[in-house]
C-alpha cells in the first residue's frame, strides 16, 4: 500500500517547510483554475510523495544502496501549461484524468524544474514556442508543484529563448548594454522573478544561474564578464531565497579537462554558488564512470555539491507527432539500453546510482518528462497547435529572435519518445523508478531487447554472421541467444560488389528482431584508423601554443565509432598541427590515402592530406573546414612505394581562427592498396 504525508498548510508554512523561499508575506490570492491552488500564505499544500514502496510495478528496478533520504528526484515539466492549452490530458496509474503534478509526486518526484526565458514573444505577442516559458508560466507551474509537496528548481536561461552550449543569446531588451549595465539588469530581473515566486507561495529549492553555460552566457563570451553575471544572479538568490541552493549548470562531461577548467575558473573568480550541475545524456556524453570521475574531482577539490541537472532516455524509437525525434532507431548515437520502458527505467536508475555514490552527489533531474505529442492525425493538425500555443520546440515567430536556427527549423517536439508519459498522457511505469530505487523491485527476469551487432568485413574477405546475439534482460544483464539471420545469396553478392557500404541485416532471436550492421570496407593498412584506441599508432604534433589536441570520445562528432581526433584553440593563429602515421612492414606497391575533417571558425586556413616517402612529401590533397557536420575528405589517389621505402601519411592543419578560435574533428584515415 502507498502511504502519503498529509500535511496541513498552515503548520508547514509556519515551520518554513513549504511555501515561498523567503518571507511569504503578501496579499492572499483567490482560488485558481488548477485544483484550488491559491497564492500567498494560503497556498494549499498536501504532500503526495510516497514514504513507502509503490507496489504493483512490473519493471525490474535494482535498489540503489545507501541512497540519502533527501536525494533530489527531479523532473523538468516546463511544457505542461502549453501542452494542456493544446488539449493534452494527463492520467494517473488508474487511468483517471489527474493533475500531472499529483501523478509526479505520487511516483516519488521531489522537485520540479522549470526554465525561465526573459521575454519569449515577438512584438505582437506571439510566443516563440518551447513552452513560452516566461516567469508567469514558472509561477503557475511552481504553485501546482508546491501544492503536492514538491519544490521548484528555477532554471534561468537569461535569454529570450533556448540557451545551450552552442547558443547563449542576449535578451533583446539587454542587447546594447555594456557589462556593468547588463549585470545590474540581470540582478534586478532575477530578484523580481524570485519575488513573484515568493509572493505566490512557491517552494523554491534551487535556482540555476544560467543553462549549460559552457564558456558563454547571456551574449558574453569571456569568463571575465560571465563571472559578473553569475555573481549578480547569485546575489539575488541569497537575498530573496536564502534557503535555496544556487546552481551553475554545464554540459559535455565527456570532454577531457572541461569540468576541471570550469570549476577552477569559478573558484578563481570567486563565483558564489553551491551546486556544480551537469547535463548527462548517455547518447552523447560518455560513460557513467567518467561522469562520476569528473564530478568527484570538482566535489573533492572545491567542496561543491554535484548533481545531474538533465538526463533522459528513449522508451521507443517511434515518433508520435510527425515532427521527427532527436533519438531513434539507428543513427550516430550510443545505444546504452534498449529503447523500451524498462530500458528507460534502467538508465534513470543507473544515473541515480552513479550520482548517489559520487562525492557530494545530491540529485538527478529528468529532462522534460511531461513533453508529449499534441494534436493527432497529421502534421498540419499538430503544427496549428504548436504555432498557436507554443507546444512545439519552436514556432515560426521565433525567427524574430533566432532567425538562423529556430526561424528555419521550427516545428514540433523532438523528444516525445523520451517522455515519462505515453502519447495519450498515461504515465509509463518507468516514472515510478524515482520511488522504487529506494527499495528495489524484483520481478521474473525476461528479455527486454537485443544488443545490436556491428561487423567490419573486408571486401575481399568472408562475411560470417554470429550464431548468437546478446539479449538484454530486464535486470540489465545479458544472455546469449541463438539467432537466424534473414540473408540470401543475392544479398551477399550485393554486399561484396557494392563497394564500401554499411548494411543492416535483420534476424530473429527468440521472437525479437536482431540487427547486425555489416560495414564492408577495403583493407586498411593503417592501425587504429578511426582513433577508437586513442592515439595508438598516431603521432600528433602541435606547433605553437594550441589549447587542445587530443582524441575525444563523442559519438555524434565521429564518422565511425565513438572517437576522433579533436582540436581547438582560442587565440588567433594558434592552430597548427600534424597528425600522421607510418605503417610498419608495408609491402611495396601502389596505395591510395584518404582522411576526413570537419569543424568551424577556421578563418584563413591551410589544410591538406599528405604522403611522404622516406620523409619527403610526394603528394598532397587540399581540404577545407566548412562548419559543423560538413565533413571534407582529402584523397590522394596514387602513391607508389618501392622496396625498402617508408611511407608516412597524415594531415596538416593551420588556421588563423575567427571569434572564439578554430576547432575541428578528424576521423577515418584510410590507406588502401590500388589494384
């Protein structure tokens, strides 16, 4: 049976347990539309957060040992208001329509996160989309969260629309301000917003000063200026919400040295904060072991609390709103768990376990667990709602503020398959993981999905498909099961004669569909051609004072596998380096060489692939850096190597740089024989 804490509002407010984050004096409000929530000190509060194990869940959940009682179990629910405006209804586990915040609390969620944009509207009042999340939306969401005993995590983007590692635009109202004026404006804005939450009786538990601020924030691109903004926001929190934690939020923990650098800079500039928070999406952000290591280093060195502020996982690869999803079947992502409700629960459980056993780890927040599809039968029907209510990731009106991104690619929700509710608004059993991790939930062990198989086969070799594949069980263990592949002689002939290509061979394993991704390749005489083994086999030589030149583990920036050579440097004309390899015992003959690069901010550049015989360059192929995702391949079609000669192949890169400096990725170096 579930047991709930039923707490009287007056007692809780008098004790300071719930309600506003500071002095809650102010006018009493009247009954609102959301189940009797009222503003001020009369805000009705009835905690529904369960104190005992939820029974009847069919998922396997391994208990997280030693989990602190006050560990934050958060869910970002920023889009709820516009979802409901668009006609979405949410239900509880009995199938009854119910306030979604009640369902979240009943499932063990302790904190609700909400983003706040300064003014996400055009001059005529049309919303930019993505929830149209101004402070008024935050107040409404905060009141409903507080009503059910949950605290609010306020996520200030300090932008009029999305802020992330690649985009930190200044609010239009602050566009022409110098840093001193902008700092004061940010302080006043933060203070006024928190006072509105306070006066509404909202229980604010944490405040983020910026969102994924990887070296830029609110239009500023130097830490020297950013530190003023961060301290101004923190000052406002300390004054209005003295009991709330102040968090700074960063992303990309997989990049070596990144968090160490950020934490050092925060300490150097004496930024006032409590929590060093990270995004962690297993599709892109490396291993949980690495996440724990980089957060532990921050906690141990600077005695800061740490947490995962954003994580999520797909429970299906299907799209339900005709807008396409960020994560789906196939694609250049790391698939750490099956795309299933059980896989989603296992991901959340493992992230909680990792943070709980990281020094000073205080919590995990799931990103946009309530953002599901709106509309129904067609893209046109859904698009009308996205535009009218702001329930898609961006509306066409966002072009006024962000013409190069939202203004071109506006549309629906790209994460509906990562929500904690299905397309009909019914909660998934994975939602209850926030409660069940405290107790464990053992059920019969059964297969949940199959692990994909990847093979590389030489065009002159023999294709041998495996006889078994790994079934991923609901307890996250693996068991080998027999598989029958659906492949014909004609398909084999196509694979041998189709050149370098990747094929998806399907099979049946115990009634589940197996995938074997067969990459047909020419024999490569280079060792570690795609940098999967780090720098093994390669010589990386930086000239001058480059900031970064190393092998990076980031699947979305790789051509093959998960790793590639990465470079970046901020100062003008500081990017200059070579990456080369001399294959051992190379037979005499004729060869061809290719290597690929992509990147940005290169400015004036000199980039080429090269081949050396006995140390002398004998051939080059010009290349260029043309922006993210635009891979350019340098090809040298014919290199003759005589008996006793030594061949060295590689790439030379030199950039003057623009803006914050040149950066790029290098992958897939191929040295093949020419018949």
